[in-house]
């Protein structure tokens, strides 16, 4: 990787230019990591080069067109009963549509990509050995909130009443980006439920102070399934979603076998000083503030600062309460979530396990996901038949 690509967007305090954004994407493409991990090198280089702007219309035009073309090929393969080709093409289309709505659908054309991403992902997953099942359950939302929760469940083959891990992402990785984690847990004999983090995707609520309300009906649903051992679920929150995993571990320890906070905050992340210093981190492509505002359901900078401040688990008085077993994971040089929050969590309440990895946000290395899967699988399996 060239030095220019590696250091793209290193300038702090302003958004990336189109040229810097292209260099950043080429670096992620070469490394095959989020958000470019579903795009081939050949397709990625071609589409990145063709980008004319970072505005919603220009952005969605490039990625959405690629998705539409690939979806048409997938439909043709499906109609010809070529299941393997159809599955691969639907997944490829979903990856293009994901980029088309990335990091959030804050433009009508990006919203179209978001809908198409969900549709093509479920179509792809219907062909898998552990197929994706889209489930919708009622939700008693407040005025202005949604009335249902949507999640994706997959079951391991040959396991009678497997334990369950419920997982969600941050502000830009939604339930459709949980595939690699789901595959790893399924290989370990654990059923997976992927849902959207509060304020993202099809979540019925915004990221308000008590948005943990949207996770509880899913835990309850899992506990009622005769083919699942879901009385106590494992939970995995990625990036910003790690915050809700931490909060739920303290609020609902009797319903949670174990929880993983993979790169999420607890207190310092939500303070005005960090909000200001993390506006344009090297590790993020574009529109981090806009994406967080959309998650919170706010439109102004002051509402953003105030909304974040209300999320502090210290101010909510939770961190000295007993919690379910927890594993805290992050990269040692994270610029999106302060490492000080990890130290705060290990100094308060129930003792917790910690694993830091080299690098920035979330510490993505070849060992990171296997470490999480091994730890969480061990805990949920130890609860099987205990209820």
C-alpha cells in the first residue's frame, strides 16, 4: 500500500476531500476490511475511480447502479435455478447497495439503496446452509416510534436447542453486516440473532437514553422458542453498539449469559470534549457527525452534544451495579471511542475480562473475532439447560 493511501485523511479537524476519500477507500479495499470488505478489488477500484462527489446523489448513483446491474444478473440466475450463482450475485449486490447507503441513508437515493440492501441480503441468505430467516415481532413504542422489531435469525445445523447470541453493530454497520460474526458462532454450534442498533436500520427507536427497550422483546422472544436454549442469551455489541451491550449487562444480568463490548463507550465518549475531538477521525470515511445525529434523532450540533451527554452510564448510576460477565475489546489506538472508557469499566462494579489489540477502532486483527467468539460461546454453552 502506498504511503499516500495509508495516510489518507490523516488531517484532523475537517472532512476528507474527494481525493482523500478515494485514497482511504482504496486502502480499506486492499486490506479487505469494513466498509470495503464485500467489494472485489477489480469492482472497487473501478467504482471508486468513477465517483464524482461525496454528496448523497453522486455517491448513491455509482454504488446503486452497480447494485441494480448485479441484482438483475442474480434474478436471472435464480430464474434459471442456478442457486449457487444467484446466492453469490445477491450477496454481491447487497454489498454494492450497502456502500450506496453508507454510512447512513441521509438522502432519498441512499434510502433506496438501504431498502435494496436488506432485500438482496435476505435473498442471498435464503440459499445458505444456515439460512437467514427474517422475523418481525410487535414493539410497544411511544408516540412517533415504530411498532415492530425486525431481526435475522440463523440456526446451526445438527444442534438440538442451541444457545443464542444476539448481536448488533454501531451507527453504520447494521444487521446485514453481521455475516462473518454469525458464521463464526454458527460454526461453534451457537444460534445467532442479528438486529439493528438503536437509531439505525429498521430500529423502531432512536438512540435515546432508554433505547435498551428495543432489545428486551428480542431476548424474550428467544426465551420462548422451543428449538432454542434462549433463557439466557449472549450479547455482542460492535462499535457504538458496545455501549448498549454494556448497559444491558448491568440492567439485565439475570437474562444475559455474557456480554461483549467490542469498541463501544460508556462515559468519556459522550462528553463534549471527546465529541469535539472525534469529529473527523482518520478511521472514518465521512459524515460521522451526521450519522451519529441521525442515530440520536437530532438535527443540530447542540442537540447532538446534549444527546450524547445523556448517554453517560456514570451519570445514570449504573457502573457500580452487578453485571453479567463482560469482555471488553478494542484497539489500543482507537480515535472514535476513548480507551479511558475501557479503564473506567474495569475499575467499577463486577470484575470484567479485557483484550486489547493493536491498531485503531475495534482492533480488527485476524485474532480479534475468534477471541470474541471463543469467549462468548464458552459462556453461553455453560448456561445450556441451566434454566
